[in-house]
C-alpha cells in the first residue's frame, strides 16, 4: 500500500486566519514562500533566516515540507544576464539550507514574467469572483524579442549546476509549467508550454531530484490529455507535487472556476493519482474568492487573488472527499 499523500496548503509567512483554518482542517504540512518581501528577512540562502521561519511554523503546528516560487529575484538566471553565476551560487546555498532544515521539496518555475492573468473580477457561481487569461499579441511594438531557445539555453545552464546541489541536500525539485502556456508573451519566449517540453526537462539531467510539479489545470489549458500524463510521468516516478484547480477553456482564452465546474474529470484524475501510487505533496491551487472573504474588494470590482480562505476551505473539503472515495489516504 502506498504511503499517504502529504496534503498541504500554501501558507504564507504572515499569520492570518488561514493558519487557524488549516489547523482545523487537519493540514499539518505547509508549502511556504519565504521571499524577503514576505518575511522581512534575508532570502532562504541565509541559513538563520530559513531556520527561524521553520521554527516559527513548527511552533504553530506546521512542518514546512516544501518551498514554492521564486525565493529571491531570479531574473538574471532566467534571462541569462551578468551576475547569474552569483545567483546560482545563492540558489545552491538555499538548497543546502533546505536540506539542513528538513525541507525536502522545492517547486520552481522558469518563467521570466511569472504566472499571468489579465482578466480579473470574473463573475462565477453565486457572485464568486475568479480570474482568467485572454491572449492578445505576442509582443508589444518595439519590444525586445527573446526567443524560446535562448530561454532553453538559460534553463539548461541553471539545471546542470543546481541539480548536484539538490542531490547533495536531498531536495527534490519539481518544475512548474508555464502558466499560461503561451509560446510568447511581451516578446519573451515561454518554454514549458506542452508535455513534450516537460519531458525534455526530465531528460536533460537524469537525476532522482529532477521532477515535476503537476499543475493539472495548466496542462489542461495546453490541450493535453491530463489523465494520460499522470500515468506517463507517474510511471517515471517524476510527479513530486500536485496542484488541484480547474479551468474552462484553453491557454489562449480561459477562466478559473470551482474544482467541480471546469473541463477536467476530477474523479478520474484522483483515480489516476491513486493508480500510480502518488505519495508526494498535494495542495489546492487558485480557487474562486467567495462571500465572506477578507478580500472584500473582490466583490466590488477587485481581482480576487485565488488564495482566499473560503476557496481553500472549499477545495480542501473537495479533495478529501475525492481521496476518500478513491481509497487514497493522506497525512
């Protein structure tokens, strides 16, 4: 019988009611982002800064299982600019610190522009608010064009240097695909836009520490058969982390929605995770902003961040129901 799935939430450093709600829902594993703008401390490449946050979360009842996102400015690495070698050394030091602190997973991306939405305040069921994306032009007039192959070169340069540090530290690295998976945005090529690109990354450096964050809605907007992908990547042992959310539409025009209202067969997806024996980290991703949220501006034309407490509570309950129905266990 496979080990239990590690059910998590993205729990940011500022202690708010999501911390208490997570405890009430039985979530004990936290995924954290510990960038300086969130902690007021040095990035996790500084051991004492990371150690203090690990201890603070532990005192509140959470084990930080993984870090997610850019923990410091990654633009020089992603764009291949002068100074990237210094930043890569900091990245390797961060991996070493994670291992020392018992954090065994890192979700990272290679999107110079980050994840993007350009439709906000989208009305969903009962007045819930969500976000979306509609592709316009690939680049603005006069914008510098950075082709995808240059981003690929930068990615390989990065990966070949950090994976040995991850191996030494016992930290598995799960690559998050580009969201949205558009070929180019604002003149900058995006590389992780289909399943073949994810496989290229896996094949680039053969290592047990080199794997994927399976953001199933992002793969869905690619037009991929996401159930088949779970089996394909799962057979390689390369799904380290799963994001649960759903969408309507494809990469060039989609909106986010409640997990049972999108284009994915969620029950089939959880059966697939069960069948591959998935036992990594799993968390709810973007969810509609619901009535009662502290982001009250969302109900008067605001954006809705996708991480408000009510949407997380709703999705955790939905996830637990599907896991129980499919015979999966969690901790």
